[in-house]
């Protein structure tokens, strides 16, 4: 590609983004991208409608902002590129707020905080890993975090761990386990969970709420959550809406609406409905 064509493509892209931002500043309509396949954050019902915790939160806060919100489906690995290209205005897909992601996009205040968890077959030696149900915060207890990583590395030697691509779970596994275990990345959690149930991988790492939803299914009766739950560090500081850095005004509107929805108990209600626990940050 010549330097002229590179410049032209960059200029066209810049003008498109600027035009999209300028035309949306009245914010009468906001488009929200969700995977529609990350139960119970969001899932697609038999009619094709995306439902779940995040659609409930989205419709609530949009009503408070007096804007029309439209939800569209977007594959997880195209979330940030889709946002930056103007395909939608907001990401809501169980996206953890991390320093790396904040280099690219802005986030609202968190509307949920869920630790990561592991699952394996009940017959696996991994099921006996110490610390079941204990919460380890890598930011608040460095010593406990280091001991947990050491124990996980020992337990995972020679094992295969399934994670969804471009997630904090994939980052954690890559940072701490890839030299002792095989890390297998999947485009969707459904594909990953199928491999776990088929015995093609030994364990999965994901949000604890997704693990619980997976284990509640009829074909998962032979599987269990194991080991400690993990937060902080690679896992970020809660789940928030992802927005373009140029849309600070929209971020501020969502921040105000989310705080109001927490204050009157609405988000807690949606959390108990879909997660069966209170995920208030």
C-alpha cells in the first residue's frame, strides 16, 4: 500500500468516526452491542431477542436518561473494533474494567463485580484443590495471591484449560499458567463448555456467574466449581459499559443513571433475578 493510500484510508476513517460522534451528540438513540451468548449477563431467547441481566440494566438506565436504546448482537472478539468503528455506541458484555482496555476505550462506573472461578469434572484431581469458595483479591492480599498462583501452577501442570478469547481469563491464564499448562482459547463460551463436557479439556476459567449458569444445565451434573474465586489483578475492578473516549458526555449520563439505579435497588433486583446473588460492586 502506498503512503497516499494509507493517508487516505486513515483520513476517511477519522472523518467517519468524527461524523458519527458529531451526529450522535443529541443522544436520542443509543446502540448497545452485546454478544447474546454470555449467560446470564446476556443470552438469546427462542424468539431471537437478547435478554438477561445486562438488557434489564440497559433498559432501566436508558429510561432514566430518556433515550431510546437499541441492542444489537456482536461477536465478543469484535467488540472494541465495532465500538471504535461506530457500529454501536456502548459495549455491555460482562466486560471487566482493566488498565489495558482503558488505554483504548472509556468505561462507565461498574454495574457489577463478579469474581473469576474454575470448573472441572467431579472425578478430576483438580476438584480436590484447596481453597474451594474462598475469595482471593490479588490487589488487596499480595501474599495470598502469590500462594494461590503457586498452587494453581502445581495443580495445572500438564492440564488443558479453556478460556474465551480476548478476556481477562485468557490474560490471567497466559500470564501465569501457559508455561505449565496448555491454554486453549475459544470464540464462544458454548464451544468451550462443550469441550469440557466432552473431556477434550480439563478445566475452564470464567466469571463465577457464568460457571454457575453452566453447571445448572442438565448435561453438567458431572462437573463442579473448584478452587478459590479470583478478583483484582488481571481481572480488573468490576464490569462496566465500554464507550468511545470521544463520548465523555454519554459516559457521564450513564454514570449518573447507573448510580441512581443502584440507589433505589433496581440493579440489585436484576442481579438477584439473573445471578441469584447480589453482584453490587
